[in-house]
C-alpha cells in the first residue's frame, strides 16, 4: 500500500481528530504536515553529506523531493 493510498483512506472524521503528543495537540492533517517537513529536513541534511563526500544522490531522490 502506498503512502498516498494510506492517506486517502482517512475519512473526514479521521482527519478532524486531534492527536495529543504530550503537550502538543494537533490534527491528523497537521501531524502529516509535520512528518513531511521532518522528511524534507532529513533529505536536505543527507544531501549535504552526500555532496561533502562527493557521492551522487540515489536515483529516486530527485523524484521524491521535486
């Protein structure tokens, strides 16, 4: 199952729910946004490391990042 089909499986009620992470409460949609931002930060940092090591990026990275 792809990530898009997983996210598409959420109903409107599911997306309206609030998740409490110990003092930080956010909707499911906001949590997915935070997750995406964390992934982009991770890929950005790893890209810098790859360039510092003079290595090529893996093939699928450009497609994922855009």
